[in-house]
C-alpha cells in the first residue's frame, strides 16, 4: 500500500514561479491569490552640497551694515569717537563765527549722539573712549550756549569814521545788510549822528523789523580807528525762546513782551512781562552773559 503524505497546511508561501511573490496554498494546491513583492522604499537624496561661503553678497552687507565694527577695530580705530570729537570742536568753534546759530546747536547734538555711540563701541574694542568722552562734553557745552545765543545776532564792520567824522549813513546801511544776511529783516535803522567813538564804549541804534516791530542794535567801538561790532537784539526771537523754554518746564505762556531797546553789555539785566494762558502776568528777568548776545532768563 502506498502511503500518502499530507501537504502543508493552508497559508501564504513563497511563490515557486515568481521570486519575491507570495501565493496562497489551500492545503491541496496553489490558488490564483497572490501578494506582489514589496518594493523597497528608496533612501532620500542627501542634501545638495554647494561649495562656497554663506556670507551674503557685498551689496547686501552694505545695505544692512553701513559700519564694519570688526574692520574698524582691526585698524585700531573708533570712528564714532573720532567723529564725536571733531563735531564737538566744530560746534564750539563755530559759535562766534557762524551766522546761523541753529547750526552749532545741531552740530553739538550730533557730537553728543556720536559720543554716546563711541563710548559704547570703546567698551568692546577698548579704543577711543577718551575721544568719545571729550566729544560728548564739548557738544554738551555747545548746545546750551548755541540755544541761548539764538536770541541775538552779532555783526561787525570796518572803520566807520572819515575825515568828516562818524559816517552815520554807512553804519545804518551796514547794519541792515548784515542783519538781512543773518536772517533778521530790518526795514529801518536810526543811529545817533555823533556818538562817542572811544574804544570800548557802546551806543545804541533804534531799528524796525520788516513787520513793524521796534528793536535795537547795540554798537561797540573796537578801536580808535572807528572799527565797530554790533548786535541786533532779536526781540521776537527772544520772546519766543522764553515761551518755548517755559513750556518745556510745564509753564504755559500766551505771550511775552520784552523792551525794544535793552542795554546789551555783559552782566546787564532787563525785564520782560510774561502773560500766562489764564491771564496772569509775571516778570521775566533776563541777564546778558557776554558781549556776543548770550542770555539767560528766569520767570519771577
């Protein structure tokens, strides 16, 4: 008798006809049910390697970094500190010679800003701290002086005497033209016909601005040849300075009325009348600090 061996139990087995494929064995034979071979998942491509530097183009660097600190330090420089010192010196030197008194004020403010930046830069580079400090100090000195001097204008003329004596018309014309060049429009100036022309003495001329307001011009004789300097009292500018300065201190003024022709020698004082927004009035004591028109004021 022939012995019949039982086949394997039903299940999935490797397909003898297709490598990698599985086929169902029902216990007696192969069926048509198959499972296709599993395709291996491809490995992700490695990131593309690009030779070169990650530093942005020079044009981009310039757009976002106008100041190269590393390069500045490598050269032993502190540009902020140097600029602060230069601006501080210029702000002080320009005070008596620049007709536009707001210019030294702005230069002084710039010196203070650059000085602060220079000090911050020196904390990391250890370079230029002294220059930055000096620039800041000089700017801090120039700013209040320029602000105070803003209320007056300085002018000068060569000799004003001739064989016939004091040239009144020439002085009056020089003052009008000089004041116009410095931003103060005068419609008329009237000086005394025979003032004392002793070196060091002063005399006053009366003037009218283009809007009809009265003001004065203090004239100082510089030498026995008749050279003079003159200061136009910027009455409207001084009144506005007091109003603006009081507002910064929390005092609201509606108007300020100063005399048209105060004495303008160093140490001289005069009074203006301030009217507050509520109608009350107070005296403003003004003191000339020097002979170029610097002044200080105090309410009450």
